[in-house]
């Protein structure tokens, strides 16, 4: 496998497949929209694992939301970008990947879009926006690992509530914390937020064109209700969706590669990517004119010069 390299003026890092099988994955890390980077395990380790199995991975270094004063005890305040900046970056990365498919040795009809936690939100939201824009080629598969998809979550059921009560360190995504995260991402109220920012608000009628989807939730994770709710909406829309709960996991288990559960989730994702090789996904001519341009690399570098490293908890466990 060739070494990973930066591309698209720094917007993405490409992980070439060791033995390319034609599949591709555009992937987004998590971090509460305001933290995280493409070096964290749920980005870098995941990409390397899948590239070793034949999938070329395009990891998106999207623009982060601001860190307000006092928002995180271990991270100083810094400016950032509200929605739709990160979502626009996802769309630009998707367009770049398709435009460079031949050079990347991937089949445009076998490219997936996905992410972890807040990155799962960005992947689902970008897919909704592609549908709204009537983009010609949608992802062949959407992969959402322990995603956050709702700004206002339903209360956890009795079984999940009991697990959270028994593991208080995992009980970190209550209603106020989640709403605050989204308000920071949006730069305002969550009321009437666009579906591209809060895809869990979508109705079945909004998702009738949504691609086949794999959702992997953490077992002891209040954000699990978000993934389960989105899966139910996709089923109501008549879409193909697989919702699984990785046993024994809290939020962010892909940041712990030594855990058997991390390897199990990689196997699940790799199996679904392999299935694209057998799919009869329709081929269509491409038109990317509806997508926003990639951010200017000089502006992006200036606006994010020497960003502070988030705390280990936020890097490893944050949405």
C-alpha cells in the first residue's frame, strides 16, 4: 500500500488501497463538530485498516466549529466555523473524489460516504443535501458509526438507561449537552435547523432516495437513541438499513483499536464495502455543478493556524 498523501489543497488525506478492488470511502472523524482531526484512530487507523482490505479511503479534514470560552475545561477558546462550513467541505470532498476516481483507481458507482459520531452527522447530512440538490450520483453506501443525528433526542429506554446508570462515566450525552453541541455547531437555535445539519429531523418522505445504510451504535451510549431513531425513519421510508449495536461498547470505540469491538466494527464495514463489488448500482453521467467549491487552502490555513489540541476525552469519546 502506498503511503497516505494530502490532496485537494489540503482538504483530504488519501489512503490508497494496498490492492485496489474498486471501492472507495469518503470518511469524516468525530469530535463534537469542534474537536478531532484526521490523525485520531477513528480516522487514521480506520482508514489504514480498510485500505489494507482493498478500499481507497479519502479522509476529510473539514473545518471545525468554534470553541467558546469555558466550553471545555481542557481546551482554550478559539474561533471556528458554523454550519454549513463542515458540510460544504464534505460535499467538496465527495465531488473531488468522484472527479478523481480514475486516478484513485476506484469505481464511481462503488464509493461510500461515512463517518464517526459528529462525522456520521456530516456524512448523513451531506447525503441529504446531495439528494436535495438532485446530484446525479449518490453514495453507494452510507456508513454511520455511533452517530449523532438529533439535536433534541428522545429519552433512552429502560435498558439503555440502566446501562448508563451502571456506567456513569459513559453518561455524558444528556439533552442539555447534545443541544449545546448543536447550538455551537449551528451558531444559533436548533429550532427549524436544516436537515443537512440535523438529519435525524428528516421524515420518511425526505429519505425515499437515501442510499443503503449501515449504522453501528455503541451499546452504552446515549447517542444510540439517535442512530436507532434514524434507522427507524429509513425503514419507514422503505430504504435498506442495517442497524447494529456493538456489544459492550461505549461511545467512540473506534478510537481504541486494541479493543475486539473495534476490529468487529471494521469487519462489519469491510463486509458492506465488499458487497458493493457485487452490486448492480446504476451508472449515470456526472454533473457536479451544484456543489460548493473547495475552500481556499490559504484562507483555510490562516483561519486554522496551530489549532489547540482537544482534551483526550474529547478526542477519544466526544460526539
